[in-house]
């Protein structure tokens, strides 16, 4: 077992967030890691600190956080990993607002408001009455 395994483990774990692989990178087994944590509360606290560093890096990494750290831009993978490591801080929160308004609004204004709210185009305006002879501009004669 390498003498510097605790330092190697903590560095790898704070960067990658996986205990098993970090233990392997440090040259120890996962069982050895667990025994060391049970035997030394100070080491266990350092392991927890490394975990927190990793979790915080998921959001604040200068290279883009979730987008850059996980699966070539797979944000969902990053969020799932964050929930795994810190479920109390990475939870879904929903906000629902129910509002009731009453007003008197002319029907045309109501239609325009609803169309704007739903991103719909307004009804086409009626075509202008064409003056005599202007139909030729819109429908030129067939050159053949």
C-alpha cells in the first residue's frame, strides 16, 4: 500500500467524485478505504470535505459546470450525479401561481390579448377593395 495513498485518494475523489475509482487510483481497495474512515474520524472528515468540493465543482466549474464535466454536454447526467452526492440541495422545486382577474374588455381586445399570450398571429385583415384597374397589378396577364 503506498504511503501517500490518503493524499492521492482525496485529490482524485475531490476531482472525480467516485470513491471506488479514487481508491483504485490511490493504490488501495475500497474495503481499505472504508476501514480507514471507520478507524480515523479526522480522515473521514477529510473524505467528506473532498466529496463536498466535488459536488460544488459540479455547478461552479469554470469550464461550464454540468455542461462541460459530464458526457459531452449531457446536463441530465450532471444533475443526477449532483442529486446522488447531495440530495438535500439538488431537488426539484415547483412554484404554482393561480390568479383570477376580472375586467370588462371589448371582445376584439380580448382576442388580441389571447393571441399575444399564446403567440398566435392575429386574424388576417380583410383585403382592401381594389380600385378599378388595380387588379391587373395583382394578377398580371399571362405573357403567353
